């Protein structure tokens, strides 16, 4: 017997997974300390892609509801009543807004986060960004575009974490979730496969600017990156 309902096609996949997990917690099927099923099992139960499950679990982690432990899985961390920023995050995930507006908002917030990351990033942050950059290059080298989408997501999430400002992070994550959903959906198209190699250098330049603490340069670098990203995923040729 499945623990979760199947995905209704008219709803955002990420928002749907978030709602299902929250519903299970409210129904006392899961309590603090309990482990959730794996991403694969959740995706199969809800009939959605693993990218949507991963985004939903990341959103729940930002809200303080779950804790993702490397190599162990995802665990319920606290109650819904204890969560921070629950309603704004859910609203952002559920709203059927123009993707252009979402990309515009994400760019504005990410520029601020990047400036803070230049000032605050420590060795662990730099190492995490480098790891994501290496994964981006490796994924494109072997033509694994799903892994590319995941590594791209982790790079930008790592940038947000390096800023060390939880309020900006909570504003940023729903925007990242929505745009990443678009990237994960479109990344296998022939047009994007033919033009995506430039993204390695785009991400490398962001990391180098952070490493060199070039506060005056980082905004320009992020804007340039968004021009390239929007050309691929938002304004691409049909």
C-alpha cells in the first residue's frame, strides 16, 4: 500500500511533494527522528521525478522540518509549528507565476547573496563550490544531463549557504526550486545540449571571483551568468 497519493498533473510537482510530506506529518504518520523513504521510493509513490522530490526535501530542510544526512537519508527534524518561513515558501512554490518573473527575482536575490559570499565564504564553502563545479564538468563530459542539473543546483545552493544569511537563503530557495525544476525538465533538449558547454566556464568564473574576494566584480559576473542561463532555459529558440 502506498503511503502517498499520486501526483495531480495540474499542480507544481515540487509543491505537491512538499504538501504530501507535510500532510503525512500532520496526520502523525511521521514524528521527529523518523526517517522518510528514499528519494527513489518517494518519486515512485507520488509518480514524479526525483528532481521534484529532491527540491521538495531541500525546501523542507530550509524550513527546518527535515534534516538530510549525507549517506544516511532524510529525517524529520521538528514539528510544523516550529518551522520558519513555512507559508512564504509554500506560497512561492504553489503560485503559478510567470517564469520570467521568477528568474528576475532569483537574479536579484542571488546577486546580493553572491556579494555576501565573496566576503564571508570560508574554506569549507569554497571546497563545496569546487566539488559542485567538478561535478558539472564531469557530468557534461559524459553527457549526463540529469547529473548536470543536480550539480548546477548544488552549486547555487552552496553559493547561498556561503552568504551565511538565513533570511536571504529562505527568500532564495523557492526561486531556486522553481528555476531548477525548469532546468531539470529542459536540459535534455537537443538545443540545450548543443549550447550548454559554456556553463562550465560560467560557473568557474563565479567561483574564481569568490575566491579572489572581488566584491566589485561579482555582481557583473552573476548578471552575465543569468544572461547565458536565461538564453538557454527561458528565452531559448524553439
